[in-house]
C-alpha cells in the first residue's frame, strides 16, 4: 500500500514536470532551430524532440551528451560536404528520423526503461524486481556506451573522408575508393577515438557508480565506442549494400536505383549497420557488466 502511494506520488511529480509550459516551449523551440539550421529534417526534428523528451523529462538525464554528438556529427558532416568528398546518398544533408533513431534509439530505449523502473512499472507489469538506483545507473552507463559507439563511427567516417588518404578494406587490406563503408584510414581511427572520448568525458559530470569509479566508467565507454566503430566497418564490408558506378567501382549509393547491386544486401543501409552495431555492442557491454 505504501509503495503504491509512493509510485503514485512519483507519477504526479512527473506529470507536473513534463507538462511545465516552460519545458514544453523550450523543447519545441530547440527542435524548430535544428530544422531551420538544416541539421535535421522535419521528421528528424520531431524524433529528436521525442528523444530529448524521454531523456530529460522522463529519465531526468543530462541532454548534453546527445547535444555533443549532434553538434560534432553535424559539423563534421558539413565539413565533409564542403570538401566534396565521396559519401552515401545522405551526405551533407539534414538528418532524418531514421538516422536519429539509428544513432540515438538505444539511448532513448534505455532512458525509457530507467523511467519505467523508477515508477515501479517493470515490477508491476513484467514482474522484474530491481534496485531502482542501481538499475538506473546501469541503464545510463549503457546509454552512454551506445552513444559513444555512434559518435565514434560518425567522426571516423568524416575524418577519414576529409583528412585520410586512400582507405583500405578493414578485412582484406585492399585499397578502396573514399566513401565506401568498410574502408579505414589513420585519420578515421583518430576521429573514432575523439568521438568515443567526447562522450566518455561526460561520465565525470554524472553520478554513476556502477563500476566503482568514474575513471573506470570513462575508459569503458571510450573503449566500447572505439571498438564499435571498428565493428561497424566490418559489418559494412560484409553486409551493407554495394553498387557499381560507371567506372566499375563499388559504392554505397544506388543513385536512386539506377545502379546494379554488386555485393551485400539491398535492405542493409548505413542506418541499418549503425543500428545493428549499437545493439551488438550493447549486448557485449551487458555481458561484461554481468561478468
């Protein structure tokens, strides 16, 4: 009975916070600004707004790791576009809802799980008994790991295309043309490390004690982020759709369906590879934490 009262009180407090006019107005203005700056499409801005809503207003986590990823990813993309380096069909364009989900969907899901557990819904509806604080910390840590993977992969691709030399196939070592998934360069590895560290550094501004110290959590997030970018390249070589251009080279873009398939699976796009990489790295991180 007492637990039910506490849960009801938490729910009423959540309603009061999320329905605050100031909070709603600020979040809507930010979504409109991102669309106006051509960082996100309309669908991308709506999805980003919902992502921020779940993270900030429900889970009560910091929004700054997500903002950092958005800013770094967008700036790197603009630099790549201005340098006129090769890429996929979405190069230099505003991010749509699929791209937002591919990179931030796991983060959002974990934030939702933490929120549901805090209100006792996981216990009530699924019979999952967890320690609220410990479960929320673990979800937050895993969320930062997933974002580290996304940021590392994004900066790795853009750094490699702008400042890297001729990329090599991550499996065979053969030279590839720029912009094709699975090619790696020294500059790309630097970008991956920078992206992973950029997210990992936020562990020092959060109250995470899942690993006993912020330093341990920092290295874990940075390590998984960097390894995730390598896994993304491997999956890109093995499964992402490749098409033949007029010169007979394999590229990622189908040129609106005019190019013939050369390798991979047609439904496996870069967004799919990003999402699968995030899920696989999350599973590995969970096994590590359990171990």
